[in-house]
C-alpha cells in the first residue's frame, strides 16, 4: 500500500558536513556510447546506484557533497550526460529519452545488469525515462525534483526559458564546466541544448508514468521550482512510491552547489532517509 511521507524539519540539523568527494574516488573513465564519449566515475562497493546530475551540471556540482555519504554502503556510478562536463556532444538535440538510452548502454558496457537510480532535476526526468524505457535494468528509483508535466513548473519558468542566455546561467555551473571540460566552447552549446530541450518539453503521458513498477522515492523542496502539487500527482500515479517534501529550495536537500551556504547540513538528514528507502527489503552488506 502506498505510503506518503512528508518530513517537516523544525530543529537545527547537527550532522557534520561530508568530506570532499575526491577522497573516496575509486575509478573514472570514458565509454563509447551511442556515438558519444561518456564520462563516468565509480565509488564504493555494494548494490549499484547510478547518479544522474541536473541540467547544466557536472557530477560534482550536483552530487559532490553527498557522494562520500552514499559511497560508504553502496557502489556509485556517477555519469555526465550528453554535452555536459567531460562527456562529448552529438549532432542531435539533447533529449531525456536519448539520455536514458545512453545510460542504459553505459551500464551494459560496465557489465551492470540492474541498478538503483537517483536523478536530480533534469536527471530525475531522465530517471523516469529509464524506468519506463528500460524497466529491466531498474531496481529502485529516487526522483529528486523531477519534472513530468509542464504544469509542474510555474508559468514564469517557461517564459524565462524562452529568453534564456548564457549570461544568466549560475556562475558556479559555468565555472565547474570550464574546470573539467576539454572543450571550453562547448559551454554555450550545452546551455543552448538544455534551454531548447526545456522550451520544447512535452508532458510525459500519464499512461507511461503509471507503468513504473519499481519502488520509487519522490523528493522535492517546499520552495522548489517544481510545484508540490506536481510531486503529489506523481506519487498518486506511481503505485509503489513514497513522497518527501523537505524545507528549502531546489537542490538544497542534497547541498547542490548553487545552494551551498557556510553552514549547509541538509544532506546529513536527507541521505540517511534515502538510504533507508534503498535498503528496505534488502540484507545489509
């Protein structure tokens, strides 16, 4: 039976912040995937968990603060999607469907038959596509601030995307791209492809969303760009799902780079909650 979990944090968090993600890095590499050279990093041991970053982002800007926490108990496969970070581009528009197919192909190359998936923002929408296009590779999914319907965003977001300019992109994301990409000129390309993808975004049909059978954890912030009603509707449509609404803004619950403050400790509360979901029904390793 479906359970709704709404967490309201009213106390000051006291969990200490995590160490730099590079301290737990085990391996990194590239794989030729559907015409692109896809970059990935692998951390830890145990049940595999694939990390899918947000739009305009890299592995580290989205997940850098939480990788050390998650890698303590499971094997992480963090990827950079088409035209993002160190992954090359292709002569085609970016799409959530193609990103899903790319990730599925990468896992084949890495000999990973089945995994859990955690996607944030655009990565969450990609996660929905993976769960519906490639259900055979999915154990559990975490949808962080994922979008399935245009109504899930306020009208002003869509107006902004029509006028999107690189100069308006968060400085932290631009700097992170330039630090790792072998092609600095690709920053504009990444921005334009991400913007075009959102301007042309079409609703994922209800019938497709309802086919998701994998246990699903939906998480958003109460001041997210994603409307709370949208997350609640997804929760109702995905039969085996749980829902958490966390105080804060988009990405603050995983300490995404654009939300960081000197005393950021939100992830110290949220990650144990996500791990509890992932571990449910499994024997601890």
